[in-house]
């Protein structure tokens, strides 16, 4: 299968060279794969996800995503808008917007009419099982439902890659299970998923699990 | 959902904070509206005094700071009439006296032969023919509920109302007219007038005649238009300067208030900004959103401030001491000025927070706690 993500000797340091978050990471992800990256807090999982998604530039090394060398891309915003769907532990939905309006947020960067945005948001909320909560604002929804909105939001630009950071960290086990089922379904539909977690039960749903420690990937 | 809806909903997140910010700016806007309306009213009133009827220009004492201080020899009326190009002249003495509850009623001392030139039309009754007779303006007649045949006490003297007049100037129509001689006697100003109105021959050049008047009579100054009001009245210039200063202060104080409000909002939403950047929003879109919130807050302030300004001015006008003397005039210019000030406050106040928000590194914003 095509390698959709390829990272070579990734190094990322902060505060000069005093904090080494990534210390020579090599990673290859094939198109349609569902991988999990496990490791303790502070091992560099989230930083790796940020570098892979173009939120952060590596200090050194190479990172290719869907054939694009991220170190050479000038407009990373538009790259993220077209290629990547991000899901975070803290979803940061806008509390005054309804579920449907929150899902539309990434679509402002696409040339869609207001009506098209509405239709697409409805479709995505149906996909995550929230068709009956479209007009609810986040404070009126449970943690699991909010995370589903965040997933629908991440899917709104039809990204081929989903980068997921501790998606069930704030959820009870039943909600967490529902969320992971959605990721499995999305993976079956052909999306590549890179999931970062420290929860072994969640990681086991992935086809490959990587372990990270001190900024390095130790084993597969 | 439209992008504008998002901006609107964002400012409703902290309703109390937004409301207080809007209120703060609204007070500045209200002041601009009120001062503007009062100043416009004063300008029109002054214009009514300076450009009466068929007069092409008026003449007052030079070097004065307020028209009511003008003291011109009555003889100048005939001397100016003898100049080339002058068709007619009319003199008026102006005073302010209390009538009933109204402490400042403009009182004109004019000869009735000058009524046609000053476009004073008697719509009811007739002109005064004796000392203790006077005319009242149509507006004054309604406000005081007085008509022909009624009595009016002016400076402890009782006058018979013989007629009601209209001049087309609300300032005049709120006042009374009595004979020049009688008003000179009341004011102890025999032989003096406040202002002389000059009507020119058709072919006369107004600039040349004005120049000649000022050359022949150095103690006099000519006023051709409202733009020259400053020659005889510094009050309006001062008020205009005050309005500008208040507008400037409103921009600074309002701008600081808006900056503070929007900056707090940006800090509170730092992680959210990080998520928006992560999902593909450009720096420009973040900038527009934050600037939009700032400008929208200020546009709400224009609406509320205009309403407050209008209500405040009307409340002030209920006071006889102010309402009797002034008629506020709400012009489009005043509201445009308020709008421009509010827009500037929104733009300047929102610029820094918007810049900060747009410059946030998405990764750092996501780590922000």
C-alpha cells in the first residue's frame, strides 16, 4: 500500500535545545491504516501528532504527508484544511453554536454556500449518530456527544487522514467505546487514522501499536 | 451558518461584559450626538439672527466674542444705506428676557417699517402702534398659549399682544418683537442696536460692499454666511472644538475598553483559536473574526448611543432654561460622525487583540491552559 505518512529522523526541541520532545522519530503509515501511538505523558506523542499535521515544524528531519513535504509547504493552513482532520481530547467546541454550526467551522475555508454547509453538517452529524441533537449547544450535551461533534467537525472537509489525540481521555468507558467504534467505521471506509493514547484498551482497536518513550518510537 | 452569524454569537458569549463595553462606548456616542445636535441648533439659531429675511449680509460690532455683546451706533444704519450698491438696511436690538417659566426669551427691537425686509409676516392681528404693544412668534404663541389681545409681562412691564408673526426662523418665532425705541429704552441703550441687516442692489458685488463697510467703519464687521460666525461668536467655535475633543477622547477611552474586552476574550479562547487553526482556519480568518467582533460591539454602541443621545438631549430640552433658548437639530452629519467614531473605536480597539490572536502558534494555543 502507498505510504501516506513518512517521517524520517524527526527531531523537535523547545526552549533552544533544552527540551527534546522528539529525538529521531521514524514512522511510516500506509494509506488506510489505523495506528495507535502509546506512551506515558510527556513522551512526545502529541508533539509528533502536531508535526505530522503541520501544526509544528520539526527542528530537523523530514516529514511527508500524502506526497507533500511539510517542511517546504508555505500554506500549512490550507494543507490542513484539505488533508487533515484533527480530533483532540479537549474538543473546544464553541459553546454558543449548535452542534450543526460547530461542525461547519472548518467549511468556511471551502467555497461552499451557507445551504451546502448546512446540508453537509447534517449529513456528518447523522454519520456520528447525532441527528436528533443537531440544534443543541454543547453545554446541553454529554461529553461523548461533544466528542462526536468534534469528530463530525474533523470530517467536514473530507480529510484522508485523521490525527486523533487522546479522544476518550475525558470520557467514561461506554462513551469511549462508542467513540472508538466510530473510528473503526471511518477506518473501514478508507481513512487513515493515527491515534495517540495512553489507554491500552483503546490502542488495541488499532491494527498497529507503536510505543514511545523519551521522544523516540521504541517498538512496533 | 454565515460567518457574520458566528461573529454575532461570539460577542454574546459574555453577555454582561459585552453589555458593559457597549454601554461605555454608547455614552461617548451619546455625548457626540447630543453635542452635535445642540451645536447644529445653535448654528441655525445664529444663522437666524444673522441672515434675516432679504438681508444679504449683516453687520455687528467687531472684536466681540458673543453677538449679544454687539453695540453698534444706530446712525450707522443710514450711513451704510448711503454706500454704493446698498438697497436697504434694517437695524435690530436683541435682548433676552424671562417670560413666565422661560428665563431666556429672545426679544427683538425692530421698527415695523422694516418688517418686509426682515420677512416678518403677521399671520394674526396687526403690528404694534403704541409703546406697550408687541408681537409674539407663532411658536411662542403655541408654547405659552397666548394670542392676540392677551397680556405679556416683560421685564416687569405689561404689554398687549397685538399680533402673531412668522419669520421662517424658529429662533425668531420663539421670541417677541417690540418697537426698537421701546427696547432701547428698556435696555438703556438709546441710539444703539445689536445688528444691522443689509440688502444689496441686484448688480452689487457683495464682497466689494462688505470690504467697503469694514474699511469705512473699522468698528464694524460684516458676516455673509454661517461660516463667518466666528467673527462675532466664539462660543460655537469652542463648542465645535469641544465636540472634536470629546470624539477624540471617546476613541481613546472606548478603544482601550474594547481592547481590554476583546483581549480578555482572546485569552479565554486561546485553545479554541488553536483548534480553529488546526482545522484549517487561516490567520486572516482569525484576524477578521476578532476584528469583526470588535467592530460589531461598536456598531451596537452607535445604535444605543444614538438613542441615548437623542433621549438625553430631549430630556435636557424639557428644562425651560435650555429648551427656551435652543432647538436641537439632528442632522445626518452628526450620526455619520458618531458612526465613524464608533467604527474607528472598533477598528483601533480590535486591532491589537486580532493581531495577537492571528499570530498565535496553533500548537502553543492547543497547549495553553
